[in-house]
């Protein structure tokens, strides 16, 4: 980059799932409005790599450093050192879709540098998915639940809210797995669970995943399992995702691959606008900014579908058709 270029560093968890790419696309659209470009860094799901990438950014000469670092953390608790160094150098620091109490410490220590978190309201996301489950659950069902890495605030908040919605369902069984937000991770996790059922008799279940990629991977694993001539009641196959971008998650629902998703907006554009608004008026933004999510389809429509006992197709959409 040119020594005089004004830019923003976007440090993402990875670039394999669709929500991460949505974050990148949104940043590329909004940053030029503030006369900045965006450089993206993929940690490839490695917390150590993410720290190394950020440290390399901080080691740049003063006139080549970014105005801000936006981070979708692999592990929030590993970033305090580089976050503090960035803010001490006057670089705005934003956690995307994550929260950590260290934000408050940094804001007190460096009140003139924007430091904040911006996320979909993760409790609301979990509440919406919990409500979707409530509308679709049958009396004999158990829940197979795929969450992201257990140490992330996103996973913890979404699961907590979903369980709270269903807390009155005494005896409801939850089988909870951790995965890595990827389609491959969802596939591997579901495959491990299915291996328990060597005689081909599955329990009645509904699967909810904390993103659409893991839900789609889990669905593919079930298709492979069923292809070995194991009997499956088609009207009992229900997969719920989350993130719900129009081009991916919502399309999967429309095409019948998923029963429902939670449409989660990108937060990079609002984060960039907030940074430059704060810099222009010389004040800190709110420490934790939340944006609203919605059910897709709407909860009313999903309730009507649930009443009709949704029949869910099993054949996977081809990779070619997803491109």
C-alpha cells in the first residue's frame, strides 16, 4: 500500500463461511464513503494466527498504520495485549459480533480513541431461534444443537437465550455439540453423532445450528447416512440455521434445504460509520452496540407451517447450483 493511503484493517475469523464474506463485502462498500480502503486478513480459524496478523499491522511505520482495526475474534481472551497496544497508538479498535469486559478497561484508559463492540443482539438471535424451535417441536422430539466454539460470547449468548425460551419444556433433551462455524465442521459433527445409531433407527429430532453453514453440513451428513438404505421419515427432517444472508441462508430456506434461519445483518458498515462519527465529534461510541435480527420466514408464517407438519426434502442441492 502507498505510504499515504488511509485504510482500515478487517481481521476476520476466516473466509469460508458466508457471514464472514458478508462482513467483508459490507466493509468494502462503506469504507470509501469515508475516503478509506479496507485490507482483509483471514485468521483461518487460528487464534494464534490472528494475533500474529494484528501484531504485524501494529509493527508498521506510523505513517502506514490503519485508522482502525475491526476484529471478528477467534478467541477474544487472546487479543487483550494487541488491543491495548493498538489503542495506545491511537488506532480505533472494534470487536465484531463479540463482547469482552476488557472493552471497558480500554475505554477508561484511552477515552479519545474509539473502542467498542458491535454485534447482532446475540440474545435476540438465540431467542428467535428458540422461538422457531418452539413452533416446530413435536412432543416426541429432542434437539440436536450445533454451536460455534464454546469460548466465544456469540455461542454462549445464543445458546443461553434459546434454552431460556424452552425452559418450561420439562424433559426436553438437548444434545449440544461444538463446531467451528464451517460446513465441514457441521458435517463432521453430525457424522459423529449418527455413528452412534448403528442399527439405523434415529430418534425423533430437530437440528438447530448457530449458522447456516454448519446446518447445511449437518444436513449433508444425514443424507450420506440415509443413502445406506436406512429408513428415515421425511416429514421429521428439520434443520434450522442462522445468519440468513439473502444470497445464501434465505435461499436455502426458500429452496427447502432449511426450514428456517435467523436473518442477521452485517455489522461492518455500521461499525465504520460509528468510528468516523465518533472521531468527528471527539467522543466514544456506546460500548456495546446491538443491531436487530429477524426470523426468516416470519414467526407467524413458521407457526402456520409447523401446524401443517412440514415435510422437508432430503436430497442435497448440488455444489454446482450453489455457485
